[in-house]
């Protein structure tokens, strides 16, 4: 079995410790206050309240220390309290918190854009613009694509997730909970089939050919401004398209004057064992959207791309009051420095080498895991009825809840609600990763014993 050494550990004790029922009494008190103050439309996966976090653990207000296999949905890639991030934020806060980059500039914004231009795929000349959230980045990528091409249509994919704003809801595939009752949605969004090897069994070339045929016959390639795709479908269930699917789509886009947009909001910044998900097949997007893991937990997003495309928008056409906030930029520079100095790409690959064999062994033992998939520290299992491909959302939910009760935070995903996804911070110590997998195995076996 592969060994794994954490790149660093924070001061918080790196241990799983369950002192009370989860949620404990103090968390239950705060949950009651939440119910009285916060809209019930804002849901929660695990109703605990966190006091501190770092390395691979979350410490709740009842003293329980939980192993974190969620990273705030792929946000705290460098950990919740990475020293470089903390120091950079503290220094920036003491100097100034905001000026609005569109009013007066500051170096941090420029430095983040320089880093993005350097790190994202391709050696071509690039430009970047900074925003607040992943959905905002995606919206701006569409604005840029339409301005550059003079076209309206946007192609997205089955099982895709791109955000919760009106335009990005239209681009997102799954109805509940993201779209139900919120329409009408923005027009000129067209959905085509995604390569889903576990369910379609097709090669990447065949899957791409089907998607391209649909674009040509039902939309018209000359009408398409952008093709937008996640290199690994995140909320859709960590679906890794068959090899060749992404390159063929990128070639088709280039040949037809379409802007190829990689939504790397969840896959970016070392998460998949490369700087970006596109790197695994050498795909160079025209535009790339980033957020989540970029700034160590602070809100920051970006669109980076070919200079001629990024500069095709009129002056003043891109921006926003808070976009590229100086404190968030400082955090991003600290996070990127941490990724480079501690080789978090290597850490993600090692996490994969530990997790995948154990999950595959668990699949053999239980017969309810249809597929183990993912890359780097972005790994998932799709749970099905034994001997079939029929989704088992009920068992998926039961396993997640059982893990939560034992002090391990796991997340669910998937169009059919039957995927457990694992997104450990890349600062996760080896012993915690091992213990989390042991707890997961125990809960699976307890729930599937026949």
C-alpha cells in the first residue's frame, strides 16, 4: 500500500475525537438560533457549528474533532488555516480592506492575475479578470464569449453544475434543489450528452461524436458562442469523461470559431493531482474559470484566457465592486505559494494512491459500489443496488449519516443522489486519512451486512 506524508500540520491536534452525540448540545442550541434567524431555504449537511479548523480536522463547539473529507466543497485545499494564507490576510487587513480595483488599483490584484496567467494551461498570451464566486466567473465567461464571437448560443452538458444565478441555473442540469420553482431561466442554453463511462460504456471519441452531432444538427455550430464543460463533473457525481472526449470537443470548438470554456471551479488548483483538470489530457481551453481552492477559503474567482478574447470586451464591461478584493487576493497569493512550496500536486496524487485501492477493495467486499472514480484528491464512489447499475440514493444517504455520527465529514453528490464524494484537504495527515477510510469501511459493512 502506498504511504502518505502530510505536507504540513497545523497547530490543532490532528485527531478524531467524538465526545458527544453529533450534533452535541451546544450545536443544537446554535441550530435552534439558526432556525429562528436564517432562512430555512439555506440547508445544512451536518448540523454542527465549528469553532476552529486546520490540517485535516474540524473542531466543533462541543469539543468534537471531526475528520474533514469535504474541504468546504473543495475550497480549503491548503487547509483551513494554512500559515502562509493566515499571515498574508493579517498583513493585508492591517493595511486596507478595500478600495475597489475599478476606482484605484493595488498590486495584489495584478499579482493574482500574473499567477493565473502563468499557471493555467497553454503558453499563449493571457489576461485575467477577478470576481467573487464561481457562478459569477461563469457568467462573465459567457459575456466575454458572446462579445468576442458575436453569437448567442451556449452549449453545456448533462450532469453539469455551474452555479445558482439565473444564467448559471439555466446551465446547470439538476433540477432539485438548484432550479425548482426559480424559472423562467436565461435563454439560448443548450444541453448535450456528457461522456459517462460507467453508464454509457462508450469511448471518448464516440461520446464526443454524439455531442458534436447534436450541436451541428440542433443548434448550428455557427450560432455557438461557447462550449462550457467541467473537466470532471462535480455536483453531477465526479464523472470523469472517457479519454479523448475533452480533446475532441476542444478541437471542434477551435475549428468552428467557438470559445472552449473549462469550468475548473472545483477541479482547479492541485485538486486532481495537476494544476488544472484539463492538464491530464493536455487540453488548452480558450477561457478557464476558477474559484473555490484558489484563495484558502476567502471568496475569489477569476476568468483567465487568451488575450485577444479577454480584451475583446469594451472598457468597463467587466468588473464589480468586490471583485478581486485585496484581502482575498492576499489569501490567494498565500495559497498559491503554499501549493508550490509544499508540492500539493504530489500530495493530491498520493492521496489518490491511498484512497483508490482501499475503495476498490471495499467495492469487492460489499457489491454495492458500481464504480470508484476521480483523480487526485477528488474521488467518489457511485452506490448502486447489488448486481446492477440502479442508483441507491437511500444507502448513500445512510452511509453519509453513519460516517457523520462517527466523526467523519463526507459529502453526497450525483444527478441520482447516489454518489459519495471525497475532497480531503491536501494538508490531511496520513493517519487521519487512514482512519477516515477505516470508519467509512466499517459503516459500509455495517449497512450492507446480509
